[in-house]
C-alpha cells in the first residue's frame, strides 16, 4: 500500500462567466498591470492511501462527483507517490 498526494484543479468552463476573474482583472488594471482573460479556479490537495489503480479510481470519482460541478466546471487532477517523492 502506498500514500499519494493528489492535487485537483477545478476551473469554470470557458462558456461560464467568471465575475471573480473580472474583478481580479480590473484590480490589476488599477495597479498598472495589464492582463486579460483572467479566470479564477480552485486547487484542492488531499492525501490518499491504497494501490495506485484503486486510488486513481477513487480520486476520479471524487473529482468528478464531489469536488466539482460538471455542468459548470472543468476538473483535472495529478497524483504523486509520496514514498517515491520523499526518497
């Protein structure tokens, strides 16, 4: 059994308006910084233990059914083996 660190990235779909992103874009402009197309998302980190295939299946289920709203959001995740990373 291994321990894994998961990072789940959740972002609004391109067709969904992002008022928080627009606010950040305006704030940057007021500070003299030029940026466009600003989108704000979420990063969720969690530790999971088990065999890699089983952990990937659990993580996919969590990411798609609990941590994101598939109607409005896109989700992607990455998985790092903590024992290999810490060695």
